[in-house]
């Protein structure tokens, strides 16, 4: 699938129906959707006080698999790009080593995140290889007598699913920090589809009861 198809594969959180937030390479960047393009913009700070800050934009077409790199000054002009900025970008790009990805997550309830596979950017053809969904993660909570049972489902299509669970005093879950402590885990050699919050939670709870 291309970038547009990936973005449209799921638009809203399956738990709270909030529109998903897009990020590029999992970092702090500004995302723009305009003129049939998805643009992920990074700020590249100047090396000297006399130099302006520049911003670099990874611009992906929403019509096909093409992309381009755009440079902006702090005044949003892009007529001239100094060599030191190109050298800096080349170094940054080389360090990524083809490890680019697009993620979509809920920034309201924090119970859902999805990511594309890592992909390379071909600077000779200015094309992006086809994207795939690398994983989708869902977080659910079940009230207990002494707090909550937290269960997460990670689907890696088309291969397998992983269930993780632990006890917590709160039902708040932030998926990107949820695994900094001990948890139990069960790997399933097929994909467990997310049907609904209630039905999927019930199914997962039955699976881990006998784990």
C-alpha cells in the first residue's frame, strides 16, 4: 500500500473514536497534510549563531509512491540551501540506515497504536517502497477486587499475536511506556482480530486464564 492507503487503513481509535495522530520515525516532528502530500518536518538547528535555523520536510505524495525532500528557512523560503545543511542532512539520513516508519496512535485514551514496516527511501528514483502494517497494539483493562488487570494485544500480520498482561492500581495505559516493568506474556501463532472492546477483552481474558 502507499502512504495514503496506510493512513486510511484506520482513521480513528477503536476505543474512543478519536482521530489518530500521525508521526514519522516515532520522533517529535510536525505533520502537515496539504496539496495531496504528507509532510513530516524536522527542525535542524544552526551550528553558529550567525546562521538561521532550517527545517527539513520529508514530503510523501498521497497519489503515488513518490517523495521529495524540502528545505525551509525560518521564514519558510526554500530558494537557496547552503552546503553545510545538505551535509548535515546526508549525515542524518545515513545514520537512519533505511529505518524509516510511519506510526498512527491515539493521543486521547492512549490505548491504540499502529506502525508501518521499516522502509527505505530511494533518493535516485525518489520512490518509497510499498508499505505494510507491521503491528497494531490494543490495550484493555478489567476491574478486579484490588485494582485492574491490564491486557495488551499486539498483532503482527499475517504471522502472530502477542498477549501481555499485568496488575495495576490504575486503568490508565500508555502503550509506549507500558512495558517498563514485569509482565506475563503469551504468543499465539495466528492473528487475534480486534472485534470490539468488550468481545476482544473477554476473549483475551479467557486465553490468559489458562496460560
